[in-house]
C-alpha cells in the first residue's frame, strides 16, 4: 500500500471519528432538550389529555402532513442505504448523508406530531414540538454543509475550509441558543416578550442568511464542477446536487414570504392564500432537495456498478 493511500485512509478515519463525536453531541443535546419538558410536565402538569386536531378539515395542513410523512419514510430508507454504503467503503461522504437524513427524519416526524395533536392545557412539551424542528433542521444542514465541502471543496479537513467550518459552527451554536431560549421562555416567561422577540428575529435572520450562503455554495460548486466533467453520468449526478441546492434556496424564500405575509399583509384572503401555499410548498421543496442530493451522490456509482 502506497504512502499516499495510507495517509488518505488515516485522514478519512480522523474525519469519521470527528463526525461521530459531532453526531453524538447533537443527539445528546436533543435528548436532554426533549427529556426536560417530559419530566417537568410529568411532575407539574400531569395529568394531561392529548387529543387529535381536525387537520383533515384544512387541505393545506393535510397536504403538509402527508408530504412530511412521505419525507420521513424516504429519509429512513436513505439513511439506512447511505450508512450501509459507508460501512462498505468507509468514506466520509455517505456517512455525512446518513447523518443529514437521520436528523431530517426527526424534523419531519415532530412536525407531523405537532400538527396532528393538541393538549388539554398548556404544557412545556408543546413548546418543544413547536421549536425543535428548527433545531433538527439545523443539525441536518450542518452535516449537509460538511458533505458539500467534502465533495466539492477538497475535503472536510482541508485547511482552507476551516474558517468556513468554524463560522458555520458558531452560527449553528447561536441558532441553538436562541431557539432553546425561546422554547423555555415561551412557557416560563423568564424575560420580557419583547426581548425574546428581538432575539428570535435576530437569530432567525442570521440563521436564514447563513443557510442561504450554504445552499448557494452547494448550487454554485455543483454547476461549476459540472462544466469540468466530461462523462455524462457524473454530470447528471452533480446536476442533481446543484438542483438540490436551488430547491433548498426556494424553501428559504418560501418561509420568508410566509413571514412577510403574516406580519405585513392586512388582506386576510391574500395572507391566507400565501401562507397556505407556503405550508405545502416548503416541505415539498425540502423533500425534492433531499431526494436530489441523495440521487446526485448515488446515481453515478450505481450506474457504474450496473455497467450502464
């Protein structure tokens, strides 16, 4: 075995170990954030009745639930497939995709549970259901960003990528702090509601800007690489990843338009029309983006294996 090959394997092992630590850190954080409301509600608010909402009477909400359920099922299959691929070749890229889709599963399931259930009285766990999808999505996008660096920017450990990674880690940490603070402050009212609103709006704007940058890097890097590739199967794979970035950018704009409609449009008919449209458009584009990034990575190697 050559020295270069040995160094490459050593580098991939280092990346794998770091990714596992990052994954465990996110998982432990989510477990603690989820268990605190459950323990608190059991001690303070018990008994609490859980009832089903009339979601089927709202076509937009029903469509959103069905899309999120479909995405959760697809994400489970993709997570299993990509992790199996990682076990076979020990490369960081499929592991990063597996971690990305693992957290997407929970983001989708929590949104479905929140849409389909209600509680007989205010409980802390209800706040968890409302806020935690943002945290799961943040973890998912973090691993997606690392995947893009690994595929298009010469590897996660490349020294030139360290400033971007550190910047992204700081932003994710800020986003987690803001939304965890909001989760507990909505229920306990530690601080004035105006202070919370300023923090949440500021944190949301920063998060959206950084997510936009990440998805632009994904789309731009993909389309640049596509121009350099000669073989059609690789061009198609990279194209899928680029289109995935565009889908995710569309999700961010959809969310932005929904917030603008809620806060600045007085006409209820127009406001409801925009919000109802974005309610199913955002998860639909998230589903499309997730499937495309998976196909973009798997498609070329699968065709090679099939000899087509």
